[in-house]
């Protein structure tokens, strides 16, 4: 299920588990090591320049040592990277935004549903923190869930797009993992419902 959305030369062939909620260490851009205080911005549509990530966070083939089978998604929260395992010691690495302090977790789930241009219904706790937010927003370019959503098990967590590209590489969400829209579209097209998703605090040694 290859797609040409990634303008890369990929040099390789390409049980919902129990969710274990554990607090994780705070981290951010490797160079900056800082958090962003970011409120959701429903309706904001980023420019192409804003969606151009630093080279470190653009999708790229990397060496990745793991015992997980090809097709598995592995998220390293502390690193701010999502890996799509390809086998033969290789993976496609994407930069992501992760949960802020108090909203991070680790565990094992599976993708239970996929949605293009998902609608957004902020949960009550988000409304309490940001009472100006709409109670419902239809899918579209200005939607905070972005172009695609991959729902994780029967939890409230998702891998989804974003209309705030500057949050990639930072800990800002309520526990979901966000990618810029073109990257989440690429990932969406590569993985089916049922894909195993492993969320870890730190790389496997």
C-alpha cells in the first residue's frame, strides 16, 4: 500500500492489549528541550511554509532495531518520533507531537478505526480548560484533528493530523499523537485497521 506522498528515496523494501497508563518524562525538541503552552486553534489553516518541518522531523527511512514485525507502529514518546517498522532493521520515522505532562501514557493497542477528515468533538475536560472551544466541528482543513485519524482501541486516543504544525516535536496534546497532514495521510495509506501500536517512553535497548 505504497503512496507517493513521501518525496523520499526509500532504500528498502518496504489483541487490543491492556493499556498501561504510566507518567513519562517531560521532553521536547532534542535541541530545545522545552514545552509549548498551546491552545487548540479551531478554524486555523496553516500555510505550506508552516507545514515544512525541520529536517529531523520529516519522514525518512532509518535504521531501527526491534523485535516487532513489519507493519507495526512504534511511538517513542520521549524522542517525539513514530516509527513504522519495515523489517530488515529498517523503519520509516515520522516526527510527532505527544501528550503534555500528566497526559502521557505507554502501552499496547491496535488501530480500531480509520477516518478521513474526521469531525472533532472536544471532550468535557478540554472544554473546561478552554471554554471558548466549539462543542462540534466538522472535518476540514481548519479542524484540529487534521486530514486523517487512526483510532486506538476503544480509548479516546488517536494518531491524527493537526492544523498546528509548530507543535510537532513537542509535548502539547491530551494524550493523542499528532503529525502534519501530509505525513498522517501517508501513514494512513500504509497501515490497515488492526495494526499493532506500541507506545514507549524510550527506545528499546
